[in-house]
C-alpha cells in the first residue's frame, strides 16, 4: 500500500467530523440498489442532505491534514472501501 493511501486511510480513521457513518450508509444503501459507487456517490452529494454536508465538512477539515493534497481518485477509493464494508 502506498504511503499516500496510508495517509488517506489515517484521515478516514480519525475523521474529526460527526456523521461519517451516515454518509457511508447513505452511499452503501444506493449501491445496494445495483448502482455503482460513482452513481451512488453523485446522488448522495447532489441531494444536499445531511450526508452531503458531512462529506463537505470532512473534505474541508481533512485538507489541512495533508502536506500534499491526495489525488481525488485515491481519496474516493478509500471512501468506496468504507461504503462497501457497510454492505457486508
């Protein structure tokens, strides 16, 4: 596992934002309806509901914890892992 991916996982492990479980569950529930992660993520974020606001707060708080901002794809890949864990 890359050092960058490890630092991203560390941020998710200590999110400093309430509501992350709701975010994971909101995306996971859409994925359970046979949507892929990208579709589910887009719908949850576009909704503007609590989960979407949690994601925005998380991204803003997390950005200060990286010396170099991670690639969006890597950051979302870790989010997808967390969501898939809620589907099991």
